[in-house]
C-alpha cells in the first residue's frame, strides 16, 4: 500500500503472462488498532492474482500496469483482521485505468 499498512514480502510467482500473474507469499497487514502507528502487524499467508493490464503512454514510451489485485488467504485471517477489519479485496485501480485510457489516445 502507499502508506505502508500492507506490504507483500517473500513473493514466489507461479504464473506470469500478458493477462495475469499469480504469486504467493506473506502479506504483512497493519491492524491499525488503536492507530496505524501503534497497531500490530500480522504476517498472513496470501495468494495474489494480478490482472486486467492497462497500457500507459508517456513521452518516454509506454508501460503496462496491472489494474486489479485479488487477495486470498489459504490459512484464513487472524481474528483481528476478520469482518469489518478485513483487508480489502479486490483492489481495483480505477484512477490508473482512467489515466491510462487517456494517455494513449
């Protein structure tokens, strides 16, 4: 995440193509309770699927970016991260999709 409340580490990618990438590793998730600065960080086994690539164009050329990330947890989530406290999934980067569609016009 952009605010360091969720970090992927020790990723192993089992699939990588032009359409999607699938990897497993440890998702370090900050519970942000009582605050993100003081909240405990939980290491959670996770499988991440990246998909819906979009092309972004700039003066230095074009690049492809994943615009969707789906997280699954093969061993479940700790109690502190269940229900309303569960991490968001999927992540959809709609701002990136919009910017990419306008950049290559």
